[in-house]
């Protein structure tokens, strides 16, 4: 049996970057992936010629020039700019909160008019905000809170805003310009060839076994390589010895429609409580698709139970403390724990790439553009 330098558990973005760095150093990697495809959560299916983001909308954005250049060596990033729209009972508001939003909400025209209304409404909360509702009102006032934050947030967390802690919303950016670009990052886009092409290029020299669960025979697999990089859930690695870390999950409902253009943009948020989904994604708009049909996905937030797909870590005090104990146990293993599940934290794609670069370099590997 072939022996490898690295056994990489999980074929997501973290290990893709790591595999690329290892291959450059002539190291051999064996990748185990539980699912039937590579790419982890950035994987897309093709339906009616349209790339469908199978695990939720993924928009690449970063201010890190090195990460941007790295990605652009493997794929061509298009000029997609995320400018989502909120639908509140049929009223359409631009996001993030900016002059387009305020002008629609209050029929005003100038930043001074918007600021006057915001300040008047922010003053409703006098002392320290006691919960998420008070925090949001203190940041953007009651009108924006009621129409654009309350229902959406309650659906996301499955709880009333008055029962959620204030710290969940630390900042709510308010822009006094007519600028609908959601991200502040210097670079953003979607790979024209698709995310899978990026991951395929990065894994091009690795041997990959799909439909293979490392944890079903951890000790056996460990014999196949000198070192292990594990990007699955850290609590699962230890067989949940101290209990399970909690997540929020999502359910996706995808539908092909016999219409060319369903909603006119990639992302529409449904901010009222009574509509059970939080967003509808129309995938073709990520790449300016001109197909005759369209594919849309409704996103329903859901509670998470063991066995379900973990999406968002619940980084509250209790879970964070539990993670810290697992992390200490992990530090005593001769295994590298990386990525969003291995480190139990929400990581955007650029941050995952950055983190994999740092970890690879610490082992003397390079990603290719070092001077
Ligand atoms: P993953 O992609 O989760 O890969 C881990 C892999 O390990 C999985 O394929 C899993 O099946 C496999 N695995 C786990 N356990 C085992 C095992 N025992 N044996 C074998 N294989 C195993 N980022 C952005 O930058 N922009 C966005 O717009 C954006 N939107 C997002 C939307 C949603 C709904 C979510 C959940 C995330 C979003 N992200 C976004 C974050 C992005 O998905 C992550 O940064 C990235 O996918 C993490 O890569 P990873 O390799 O760490 O983990």
C-alpha cells in the first residue's frame, strides 16, 4: 500500500490549499472525504446549465491581496458585487442600510435628513441595551429594526429578539451614501469556472477517496501517512467525549422555474417573521446567466441536532468553553485541526485560505508566491 506524507481529512477549501502547498514541496497527500464530492461547503451542482450553490450562497470577498492573487491563479473571478434586497411585506429595500434604504423608508433625500431621523430614533434606548432588540434600536432606530432586522433575526436564531443577548449584534453599519455594495472589502467576485474548478486545481496532485469516513477507522487510516490534517468537527474526532458542540443549521429547498428572471438579483432577504424562509437565492445572477430557465433556493434556518449538517457554530460562552477543552485535547494529539469545523468558528473563504497558508508555512511548505 502506498504510504503518504499527509492524510487530509475533508476535501474542503482548507485542505485544498494545504494539498496545493504540500504538492509544491513534492509531498504526497491522501484525501478522505465523507461526502460524494470534493469542495466541502463551496461545492456547486449544475442544473439547467446553472451553477447551484449547494450549501448556501457563496460570495468570495477579501481585502487580502495575497489571497485574491492566489485564487486568481486558478480561476477567473468575475465582477459580481453583492447588493442584496430586503422584501418586507412586499416593500423592497436595498441593503446594507444606506441612503437608498433610508430614502425608500422615510421619503427623504439627503444624508442630513437621514441622520436626523436615525438619531431621533436611536435615542429611544437610554441606558445600556439589555437584549438584542434594544441593541439594534440603539444602533439604527425602531423603523429599520422593525422592518428589516426583527423578523429576520428571530427566524435565524429561532428566538425572540428580546430573548437574545445584545452582543450578537455588535455593529450595524449605516452608510450615508447611495451605495448598495454589501461588502467593504477591496476585492469580491465569483469564479467564472465555478468553485469546484478552484478546488479541483488545488487538489490536482492529491489522491482522493470519496464516500470515506475517516472516523470509521481512525487508527487504520493513520497508518497510511506520516501526518494528519483533520478538518471535520473537533468534537466528533473525540467521539463527543465531553458532549456535542452546538450549531445552527439550514434547510435548502431548490426549485427550477420556467422563467428567465425570477427576482432580478442573486439574494433577496425576507425580513418578516411570518414567511418561514430567510432568503431566496437566484443562482444565475452570481454569474450574469442568460439561460431560459432559472434555479432558486429558499433558505430555512433550523435547529441543529447531531447527524444534521452543521452550518453556523453557536459561539456562546458555554460552547466556547467546551471547544477550548477539546482544543487542548487536540493540542496533545499529533494531528493538525483546521478549518471551520476543526476550529469551531465561522470562517469566510478568504480567512480559511489565509489560515491554511499560515499552517502550511509553519510546516515549511509554500503556496507559490513567497519571495
Ligand atoms: P468544509 O467546507 O466544511 O470542509 C470540511 C469537509 O470535511 C467536508 O466536506 C466534510 O464532509 C468533510 N468531513 C468532515 N468529517 C469527515 C470525516 N470524518 N471523514 C471524511 N471527511 C469528513 N464564505 C465566504 O467567504 N463567503 C460567503 O458568502 C459564504 N457563505 C456561506 C454560507 C453558508 C450557509 C455557510 C455555512 C458558509 C459560508 N461561507 C462563506 C463559509 C465557507 O463555506 C467556508 O469558509 C469554507 O467552506 C470552509 O472550508 P473548510 O475546508 O474549513 O470546511
